[in-house]
């Protein structure tokens, strides 16, 4: 039955429960060990949040409260399913997935980032996604190499 034939509150509730899926990246889902554990934790938390909503008696409120956890369940289930665990680099000679790289910019700024998967990237906490423009330019480079990034040059000063 179409929600057009149901009282207004139900139509409103139906619209609230149709949340769009979180976008899944077209890139390979590379993850570090910590990244995989974080995805698994987020999946468990989404499942627990959904389970809590199943105890709500009012069907409209249950749908409203379950919308977010259901969307997260779909997203994290797919991300865990497609995760490709990449072991930590065995060498610090060149920048690779999982490396921590320190570089200086022309303006004197020095930055240190760990190159990680998309879901675990948090630049403010010192990690960037391997698909970010900076990471893509740095991958495969060694200490002392200089890469152009827009109107700046970045010089790699340490890899660990």
C-alpha cells in the first residue's frame, strides 16, 4: 500500500526511514590491522544499536530509530566483507601503505602522516587515505625525494 493512502504521520515516518545508503568507494578497500579492527567494532556497534531499536513497541518510532543503524549495518557489513588487510611495511626505504612519512613544505611547514585505508583516515589525528593526492604522490618515494604538490614542493625527511 502506498503511503499516500495512510495518515500523514505514517507518510512522514516512512520518509524519515528511507535514508540513502552511505557511499561505498570504488577504490580497493585496503586496511591496516587497526583499520580492520575498527571496522569490525563499528559493525558490532551498528548491530547492537539496531538490536536496541527492535524492542521499541511503536512501529513508527521503531522504524525511525532503526533507520540510522540499518544504514550503518549495510555500510560496515560491506566494508568488512571487502576489506583487504595489508601487512605493515617491512622496509622504511620507500613510502608504502602503512608507512608513517614526515615531509617538509616550501613554506617551512613539517607534517607527519601515516598512510592508511579510507575508513581509518583522520588527518587531524595524523593519518591520510592512500587515495589522497598527497599520499599518491608520496608512495614509492624515498627520504630526500621531492614531489610537486600544486604550487608547493614536498621533501620527504623521514619514513617509518
